C-alpha cells in the first residue's frame, strides 16, 4: 500500500472490503470498467451525517441530461424508479 497525505492507495483484488481513506486501484485489463446505475452516481455517503452538497448530488441529473453520463444495462434503481427521477 502506498501512503498519501490524506488518502492511501492499494492494489485492488476485486473483493476488497471498504476501508476508510483507502482507494483501491484496479487493473482494467483484469477488471474492465462498466458504467454503474445512474441513480447510484453522486449520492450522499452511507454513514450517518455523510451528506454532500446539492451541487454534488445534482451532477448525475445534469450529466445525464447533457448526454455525458452513459446509460447502463443496469436497472434504474431497486424498484425501477431510481432516486431523483433518474
């Protein structure tokens, strides 16, 4: 693991547990990139009071409307409705 100022980097293996302040770097030859569900982009964190500003939360809708956030083959939300109308 390489140590950074506020964030550490580690080689991802694909089944890595979430670790605070660690970013896993993935080899795209082994783990190809796939666009995730639009509703899952730019949301607040999962921890209590881990709320991001509306300027960040609104990016998914803005990017989708401008055509810069690709559609994925994933269903749109757990109930098919997504969050925020995406």
